C-alpha cells in the first residue's frame, strides 16, 4: 500500500488492472452534472442493476399471460420461485442449500428466528449484543426480552468499546460471555457493526458462546455480499440479513435467513408457523396438522413475494458470475486505496480525518470522523456529487463497493474532500 499514488493517472491504472472493472457498467449511477456521482452508500442501498427491469418485466408478463396459472406456468414458476435463489445465496453466505431461504424482511426474520432460538428460562435468559447495535436490532432484542417477562436492564448485556476507543475488544466479549455463562441464553451480534464498520470474529464468538451453553445468531445486514462468510463451518446457529444493501435487490426487498443444519431435525423447536413452512408434497391437501419442512424453509410463513425476489435474482446472478473470492480481493484493494487517500489528505490537513474502522477487522466500509466539521461538510459533499453516508455529529461512512465502485471514484472523493476541508 505504500506504493499507492494520489493521482488520477494512478487510479486509472488500477482500474485498468481491475478484472471486475466492466461490472460497473451493469449498474445505474445517479447523475450529477452529467457525471456519475461518487456513490459510497452501497452499504445502505445498493445501486440498481440494469438487468433488474427485465427480470421484473418477465414476472409482469407472466402474470398478464397466465394469471393464477403463473404459479406453475411462468418461466420461473412462482410456486417454487424462492428455490431458484437458494444455491446462489448459499454460496454468498457459506451455507448448505438446505440452510438458507429468502423470505420476509430482516427484522421480521430476526423475530421469527428468536421465537425458536431465544427460549429463556429462569436460569438462562440473558442476551449478549454489541452496544449501539442498529436500532431495529436493539428494539427487537428489547421487545423479545419484555415479551418473555424479563427486565431489559437485567437481561441485556451490551458490550461497548472502552473509553476513548471505537473498536469493541474481542477480549471484552469473551470475558462477558464467561462472566454470564450460567445465565446466557443468546448471543446476537451484527457480523459488521453498521456504525464503526468493525467486523467481528464470528467463528470465535460462536465457539465461545457454545462453550458457555448459549445459542449464537448474527445479523448480517452489513456482512452479506461484503465479507467471506462461512456460516455452516463456523457452526452459527442462525442468521438473517437484508438484500438491499450490498446485495442490490432494491429498497425493502426480500431478506435472507439461515438456520444451521443441525437444528433441522429438531421437531421440538417452537416456531410461528405458516403454510409455506409446511411439507411441500402435502401442502395443498390443506390439512389441519402442520407438517414442517425439514430445512430452514420450515420458518417460511407466506407464499413468496415474486417481484422483490425477481429484483433480488437480477443482482444474485451477477454475484454468482463474479463469486465472493474475486469480489473480496478487489474490495481489499479498493478500501486500502481509500485509506491511503485519507492519510494523504491528513498530511495536508492537520490530521483532521480519523478512521475509526479497525484496520484488521473490516469489510469494505471505512467510517471516518471529520474533526472540527459538521453537517455542512456532508451537504457540500452532496452538492459536489459525492454520496457518502452521514452520522451525527461528524462521521462519514464510506463503502466503496467492489461490484461497481472504481479506483477513480476514490481518487475523485479524495480530491473533492480535500477541496472542501
Ligand atoms: C439495515 C439494517 C437493518 C434494517 O432492518 P429492516 O428490517 O430491513 O428494515 C437492521 N439491522 C441492521 C444491522 C441493519 O444494518
């Protein structure tokens, strides 16, 4: 990384060497003065693949042509539409096909999975999570605790960074697990903290959690499509993620769920059931007794939302063509180049930018504190055709996404930011 140069020419060379460079053309970029914006918000809403329209059109056409019979006659029959997403999704998160399903939305899936995997007893009822988790996760955990009749203050263990630090130390997580090992029911952590961009050592946390007798689940909203995940091999109990961030499936699109194979045969697991979780062969006998599917599909409630699945499929097919390994190789380069550019700016601007994302534990996102700056900086970035994400009081989150961001994007970001500071 010491070989990097802060110049347009150098960024261009990096783009020419990038084997994924042509994928940028598969996406629509918002425009600013006739030019693509510098879009660093793929961690919030991924860009639209140009192919999405035709995937949606296919389903509209089949609906027009077949009506209800589209469930069987559509090019991709709606009855089993979710199944054509399974293998490719499993590859993205490192799971067996029987362990993943696309259904509902993220917070909904977290609740449905906690119905099965957070079953507190008088003795074991605590949940351990990261402090300042994404608000929806905090509300989900708090409401689960209350739902079961426990006190949030007593039952929720939140692990925060130490004073003056931004990174949560893994040692502090393990220490807390050990301290509460007799009362810990569940560990629920974001695989990547949305604010700091810190990536957690999921494998080690699962091990520590299981040793303490707890279940371990992850929210992978910022992990899916961003990190090399191995949910099966890591022995993760359950996980959920959304598809509209790194997975580019469009606003509010269908979410993912993972349940480890070893739980599939356990018919004692309580769950909220619906007809789509019922054994497929006998589902349409419309019988009174629920016969669960012996896979994660058991947790499905409703028939599949075809339009949002079609939008997801458009992006999924691109992910499958590229593969996570190539994406991650590029991601590491892009993010190191961004880090380099930030350091170059610091040399000239009195170290006013502080990267709070841990160097060793990160995906593509860098969270940058702009010391001495406020919201006005963000407004000016937007005026100048840069779309980063802003968190009060002065944190800029930048996610250069390997699927469509370029090294030139990073150069331009640096050049504009330098001018504005
Ligand atoms: C984006 C995000 C959510 C959003 O939840 P939805 O149910 O999709 O609205 C939840 N949790 C985390 C960690 C997120 O990053």
